[in-house]
C-alpha cells in the first residue's frame, strides 16, 4: 500500500510534531482501528460530532466503523493520528473517498477536542494530500457547515486554489491538487 510517492509504508508509522512540540504518531488506517474510531467519536464533544457528521450521533455503529476503517489505499484512504500517551487510541483521522470514475474525492476530518487547534488537522491533511496526488487525484472537496470556522480556516491554510459554492445548506469547498501553473 503506497502512502508517499510509491514507497511501501504499510507498517510504518511517522511522527507529526504539533505546534506545541508534542509528537504524534501517524499511520494509515487499519481494519483493526474500527473500535478505536468508535471510541474517538464517543470522546468527542457533541459540537465536533455535529460538525463532522452534520447532526447528532449517539455512537458510530459497528457497520459505519468497519466501513471507515476498511480502505483500499487508493480510492478510499485514511490516516490516523495516535495518542502519544496511549497508541491504542486514535485522536485524529482524515480520509478521502474517490467519486467513482473521476479524479475527485470527498475529504473529511475529525480531531479529538483536546488535540484541536494544535496543528494536527492540517498536518494530517497535508500528508493525505501527498497520498491523494500519488493516487492520481486532482481535486478534493469537503462539505462544511458555514459556522465551521476551524475547517474553513484549515482549508484556506493549505494555500491551494480553492473554489466554494453553497450546496444543500453547506459550503462545498473544492481544493485543486494539481501543481501550480503560475509563473
Ligand atoms: C476542523 C478540524 C479537523 C481542524 O483540525 P485542527 O487540528 O483543530 O486544526 P489545526 O490546528 O490544524 O488548524 C488549522 C488552521 O485552522 C485554524 N483553526 C483551527 N481551529 C480554528 C477555529 N475553531 N476557528 C478559527 N480557526 C481555527 C488554526 O489556527 C490553523 O490556522 P493557521 O494555519 O493559520 O495557523 C478539527 O477542529 C475538528 O475535528 N473539528 C470538528 C469536526 C469537523 O469540523 N470536521 C470537519 C468536517 S468537514
């Protein structure tokens, strides 16, 4: 399973340094992470869950958790950040899912509240973008609630061409992953 430019990283775990210097292990998601994803959602605030899932969610069902954790590494891809104090727990996850037959994929992220606004979401997203490009994607899009300042700010901070439109009560934000053609 290729993560960075075709290098086989399947069993590798990288370290991402947060703004406050805390180092967080990061790796591709594995099928065995399903229960840890359920615990991440259970530990997350109602607000974070609502922003991620567009509504309340008592718990991530076994079926949803399995679907999120089982990826093919190409059209469906996700990275998890592990709790540096307890590597059995997932504290952040970013994912993309390709629209079948296109070069576009939907992107989504969830960072545990106590790890938010420390640089984890954007760090994970930058790594996800490297993988998306290596897997032939040219566009990522996210559906973002208008009041989700954190996500809107993160997407802008990527410094990639961005197109926004209002769709079904949410901002549809599309990020262009192609190398800049600007001189
Ligand atoms: C949105 C989310 C993934 C962002 O991850 P994060 O780790 O908190 O964000 P980062 O610390 O990487 O911040 C990225 C940028 O956004 C800014 N930011 C973060 N939270 C912010 C907030 N609430 N308001 C304004 N700006 C914010 C950061 O200052 C940083 O800006 P910079 O690049 O100019 O320094 C995370 O907050 C989260 O999981 N929220 C709940 C679920 C959600 O909204 N998911 C997205 C659904 S599409």
